[in-house]
C-alpha cells in the first residue's frame, strides 16, 4: 500500500497547469471560469455601487456609507492627494480600476468562486494598457506631443553628458517598464498567492486521503496554514488593487506635472 | 486526473502569454464597468458630497449668524442696562438734591412763619400793653380823683374812719370790676 504511493503516483504539486481551467461548455472555448468571474465582478460591483449611490442622501444609509467609504478612499486618498488639482477627471477611471481589480482579486478567496481572475495575465495586461494609454494621452494633451516626448527622452535640468545614460533608461521606463511592471506585479502576486493556497490545501487533502497514516496527522497543520495564508492573501489582494490604482494615479500625476 | 496532469505537463503553457479571449473580455468588462460607474455612481456620490458640504456649511453659517445676533442682542441689552442704571442713579441724585432743596425750603418757610408769628404776637402784646397802659392811666386818674374827693369830702377824724373809708373804696373797686 505504502509502496504503491511512493513508487506510484505520489503527490503532484500544483503547477501552472492548474490555472488553465477548461471551458465550462465544451463547445464555447472562450467561456472559462476567469472570464465568467470577470463578468460576475462587473455585475457585483455595478449593482453594489448603483444601489449604494442611488439615493445620494446627505445622511447616508449603511449601504451608502459602505459604498461611499470605498469611493471616497479612491477619490480623496488616491486621486486627490496624488493628482491634486483637476483630479475629478480621473476619479471614474481610478474608481473603476480599484473596484474591478479588488473584486476580481477577492474572488480568489470567496468560497466556491476561489479563483483570482487577475492570475490570468490577459486581464492585468489589458488594465495596464489602459493606464498606459491614459497617462501618455494626458501628458500629450497637456504638454503637446513634441515637448512631452522631449521631456521624457531628455529630462530637463540634467547635464548633457548624462543623457547618454539617462535617455535609454527614461524611455524604457515610460514605454516598457511601467506598463509591464504594472501588469506583471498584479499578475504575479495573484498567481503566486493562488498557487500557495493550492499547495497547502491540496497538500493537506493529499495527506488526509492518499498517504500513510502518520502523514494524516500533519494534514490539519497544512489546512490551518492554508487558512492563515488565506487571510494573508486577503491582505495581498487589497494591497495589489491599491498599488495598481496608486501607481496609475502617480503616472497620471507625473504626466500632468510640468517637469518630470 | 493524474494522467491528465502528467500529460498537460508535457505541453506546459507559458503563463505570461495571454489568451486572446481574455484580453477581449477584460477590455469589454472593464469598459462596461467604467461606463456604469461613471454614469450612475460617481455623479451620485459627488451629488451627495456637494449636498453634504452645503448642508454643513449652511449649518455653520446659520449658527454663526445666530451667534452674531445673540452677541448683538447681548450688547444692546448691556447698553440698555447700563444706561438704565445711569438713569436710575441720575434720578436718585436728582431726587436727593431735590429733597434737600425741599427740606431747606420748608425749613426756611417754617422759620419765616415762626418769625412772622412771633413778630405778630409781640406786636399784639405791645398793642394790648399800650391799651392797658392807656386804660390804666385813665382809671388810675379817675380813681385818684375819686379817692381824693372822698378823702376831701369826709372828715378824717380817726384811724378807724380812715381805714373804713379805704376799705369801702376797695370794696367799691371790687364791685366796679
């Protein structure tokens, strides 16, 4: 019996393949779980905030208070404090960004859903692309295409010789590093977090069902650690949504500023 | 299941390569959410903010106004009070002065009256005395004349007679009174 386990199949650790979920209906290839979750997040966020904001009362109900809390966090602590003057233009985008990312991240620990859509790199790519286009567009609109590009390539107030080093770095930062890090940071965090949970939950499951008796004793530890990590994941999920939105706001603020 | 996993391991997918479907879905879903939030959430929350700010500012302004009014009322009351107090003390002083004047006046009048009465009394006493003197003088003269005639008319022989005469004279005097 023991031999069978050790020599035979043994524990198969979760891998990147665990993220490739098959289509829900076999004949609709694109309709996978993350796709469904993303649409679900749109519905959840829309319904929650629409209901919350519907009355727009001076003395808010509990629902309105909850919605307003999140909204004013994005509006005041992210948009206003970072972008400053004229921040209201960007509040809808930043607010959508934050709630969309946060909800999809949190789906990773919501029972039965339990999959962070942002661990599929396509979604972060799209969001980073949006942010990328927006902050460049804002910069170009504000300063004109020529001056904007010139300020990026040749940062004002720097000795000419330094440009040999600085120009490639700056250009790479603005056109490659920023969108890539923005999307990959979110993706990698969600991916790794989900993988980590899989390791402990599946490991515990394996120890409980498939393994030697002594191993069964350790199964609860594995599950407990899985639960602890779930709380940790909750923190990471909130943090990543915050960071994505904060960085977008910072990039916009940078593009709006007269000097980089 | 295991065999599936092993088989999949062979054709490992690069997690950094996005599915085209997910790019499209992500873009559509995000845009959809953006439109909904921009249309029906952000304006409503902003409306609530503005209304709240106005309500608070209005409340503060109202309170400030009320305070100002109260201050003004207090000042005017204080002024009125102090002026009333001044008025009262002025009236009191005036009354005191008037009282003193009245008292002085009365005293003077009383003294004058007393002096007048005294003078009148003196005058009447003097007049009466004059009258008495006059009448006395007349009477004494008449008496003396009468007495002399009686003394002369009767012989004054003896002591007894003399005294009888005098007694009778006195008696007559008393009778005539």
